[in-house]
C-alpha cells in the first residue's frame, strides 16, 4: 500500500499525454503548467500518507 501511494504521483507526472494540452487555462496559464504546479502539493500529500501507512520500517 505504501508503494502504491508513492507511485501514483510519479505515474501522473510522467504520463505526459494526460496533461499535454493548452486548454483549459487558469488565469491565463496553460493546463500543462498549472497541472504540474498543482501536482506538487498533491504529491506531498501522497508522500505524507505513505509515511503514515508505512510506519517506521525505513
């Protein structure tokens, strides 16, 4: 479960056809850029959740 939580943001980041578009824009910023910027806090939440699920085995 821990590794699944860690791999989800990685797959989202490297799966470029998912976000390779200009529309929809957010405050004039193309989707390509704001999706990657939004992925940063989402990834940190997944990393935090993986640390809570994983325990102290590291």
